[in-house]
C-alpha cells in the first residue's frame, strides 16, 4: 500500500476592497445594459477548457467570470468585454471609473468630438 502525500491547501489572499468595488461598478454597468455578471468556479479538469465569457440562456444575457482568477484578471476581463460590446458609456459612468480604465474605453477620436 502506497501512502500519498497530502495536498497542500492553497492560501487564499484577502480580496482588495478597492478592486472589489471596481468589479461591482463594472458589474453594474453591465446590469444597466441588460447583462448579468456572475462569478462562478468554472469547470476544470481532464478534457475541459473553460474560460470566462458570455452566453445567452433563453432571453438572458450572461457573462461568467471565473472566480479563481486574480481580481486584476477579473477586472481586465470585464473591461475587455465592455470594449467588445462597444457600449456607449454616459459621462457620469466614465467619471466613476479610474483613469487607467477610462483611457482603455475612450478612444482618442471620441474625446476630440
């Protein structure tokens, strides 16, 4: 009989409250446009290659974010989805975003107009 070594538990880092509030703000931007953003442990294992993404279920528009990703990666994913969807953000919505994210969402041509 072979005794296997114990698996080490992954150490969970506490979530950064500023990044968490930014995630919620981005989630609210999607909610205002009819999308539901859900954090889930997406299936992983032999034969599975699941990543964060969007889908439709009947008339519901869903965006799944893998909760095992780092907070920065979750935020980057939502920002990239805002770019893909090409949502027009209101001035108040843009002002509520940090400068480094706002610069990714606003093209230089739209600032001139």
